[in-house]
């Protein structure tokens, strides 16, 4: 008796995908198989490098700097 089903090992999961809309934050989606619903809602896909470059510098102080003088 032979079993016609072949067992395949799934490959690595695809990386996250980044979607954004005007005036809103970014949606990071893992294991996405169909991006159509995001496009229908008006989201644009951005690549990971562009998203990471748009983040503020984590080493910068959140407090404003003191004015010179006085």
C-alpha cells in the first residue's frame, strides 16, 4: 500500500508587510496571504526600510533643548 500524499515542510514564514494611510499609523501584518483588503481600505504598502527610516531616533531626548543665552 502506498500513500499518495506527500508531506511537505512549509518554508519560512514571509516577513512582515507594512501598510499605511494618510494621517494614520502603520499596520504591520504578519503571515499575510492576500493584501487586497488593505488596498480596498485605501492603504498603501511601504517597504520595511522606508518604514524604519521614518521612525524617530530612539536615542534622541523627548524633551526640548534649552534655548541658548540667559
